[in-house]
């Protein structure tokens, strides 16, 4: 879902997009690297920031200067780990709410 949202925002032409994930780098498929997403990452319309949404200090740094947040973080839905789903979907969302109040 997140990649589709990023592509829709970039396609609209009215957004600069900051993408956050826990991985150290954005991992793109070859078609993404050659397309709009790759171009946007290269020219600055999109930037990638590694951050754990459950860690307020990382989230605060990653979202500095951001006006709008779309929360699409989610673990693999085939993983039946309740604690992991709770951590990302509840604690991560809580961190984002706290961030907006700062």
C-alpha cells in the first residue's frame, strides 16, 4: 500500500515525499529504479530516511519539517505475531501522535 501511495503523491506533482522504513536503504525493483520513484529519489522530490516508527527519537528526526504523515507501516500480514503487529500498529501510531503534539 505504501508504494502505491508514494507513487500517487509523486504522480500528482504537488507533493515532496519522505519515505521512512527500518531498512538502511530504499530497496527498489529495477522497474521502480528506472521509473518515477527512482527519478524522484535522485532529484529530491522523494527522500528515504531509515527510522523505527516505534522509537520516538528516530521518528522525530525522520519527520522534522514534515507537514503531513500517512501511517502505512505494517509487518508482513502472513506473520501471525500479535506482539509484532501491536508494536508497529499501536506503538508506532502512538509515537506518531506524540510527534504531532511536540
